[in-house]
């Protein structure tokens, strides 16, 4: 029985891969050509499969075309619902909506091009079906703006028009990113600029903006892109204009030898101190590269800061100690409670970290 189940599972996986291959092929062709210019033969040839195979999955070109739009729109909308669900205020919800939308469209650029063409092609026979998919996306944004107005966070507007303008700005930013071929790091900067622009247009009347403590101030954040996001959002909420200008880049060391010698040594590590989430991620990545499994149950893990502890939790690393003070002094205070004689304490950290 297990053999039959495994075979069935493999067949299903193969069918799913073939279906995805057909949709990817169609996305590429439809994004570059008008709907009527693309033939099923073209899709099959581009996917390196027989024409008949395409018809095993889709009855017509129309069904294939709608399926690729429906698949991506549903994936986008469903993922947005999950992202927004985890936010505790309307500014954060708007932030999640803008950023996730932007990065999704940048990732699936062929789909974005098709979606844009259909948005301007209201004569298409698929218009009604596509409009219904669009409306699900718009409703998420309308709900965020509506709730924000009710709570006095956003100013009173024509909500439908406002949502259209926001989506228009969002898609214009995506198109700009595609044309300029932004790097991943630049995309992160651009999406924050987009969010700041939209947020400032939604805030309460201009006069009330003047009451925000940082209104009219420009703040340059020099932390890494990943670290800047939360700080930027906090400052924006206080009315500041933000420029993200990273002066640090988190990269692996040029030489892993000192690290490897400790990790591969049979001598037991008694304490390991993680000072940042980057330290945790680098540690795990390197252990995976050299195929070294660490039994964290046999040692005590110190996580400096709640975010570091959260990252440890993401990698199933049990944290024994979180110092009350997020500093070297705080770590020393906690470890002073233990007998450290003949104990090995390992601190994987940045080469330019503070000496404490």
C-alpha cells in the first residue's frame, strides 16, 4: 500500500510541475504579446512539451489565460490577508499591504505586465472575471482605509477614489522598478519611499500633521535595510521624512577557519552567546554548510535581546538566558550566577562588534 501511495504522490507532483511549467510558459508569452497573437502551439513549444499535453490541463487558450491570472491574483490576495491579519494597527496593515504587493509584483513581472494590460483592456471577454479578482484585492485596501478613518488615523477621503490612486501609485512604482532593473537592496529602499509617500497623503489634515513631534524633520537611518524597516515606520508615524542610507552590510567572514575549529572540536561548548539575529542566522548557515549538527540541549544559549531570542526560536534553538540589560554588562550579570570555572563560552559575533 505505501508503494502505491508513493507512486500516486509522485504522479501528482509531476502533474503539478507540468501545469506550473505550462502556466510559466504562457505568462512569458502573454506578457510579451497580445492575447490573440499567442497560440497554444507557442505555449507548448516554449514549455518543451507536446501541444496535446497542454490540452490535458486546459480546455482552451481562454481557460489557460484566465487560470494564470486567477492563480497569481488568488496567491497575492490570500497572502495579503495573512500578512494583514498579523498587524495590530492600521498603519502597520497599510505598510504590509504596500510592501507585500510591491515585492510580489516585482517577483512575478510577467504576471504584472499581463495584469496591467488587462486593467486597461475593458473590452476583453474575460473582463468580468478579472474585475472580480481585482475587487478582492481592492476591498482589502478599502477596509484598511475605512478602519483607519474611523479610528482617526487617516483623514476623511473618497475611499474608493483613494484606493484607486494608491494602487495606481503602487503599480507605477513597480513599473519604474522593472524599467530601472533595481537590485534587491534598492527595491527595499524604494518600497519604503512608496509607503512613506502614501502614508503622508492619508494622514489627518495637514494642520494636524504639524502636531506630530517629528513633522518637517528628515532622518537618515544608516542601519542595514532589514534593521531600518521598523525604525523607519516608527519615525514616519511621528511625521518624519525618512532616508534609508545603509552604511553597514552583513556579510560572512573572509575566513571561517577560527569558527570551524571551535565548532568541529570535540570539546564541549558550555555556553553560546548570540548578540544579534544576524549572528544566529550566520551560525546556522555555516553549520549547515559544514554539515555540523549542534545539540543545543547540551549547552546553555544566551540571547541578547528579544529579537535575537525570537530568531533562535525560528531555528528551534532553545534559549536558556535572556539578559535584562541588552549589553555586555547584562550578559556578565547573568553569567555571574553560574560557576564558569573550566567552562567554554563561545561568542560568534561581528568582527567590528563592541569590545565589552
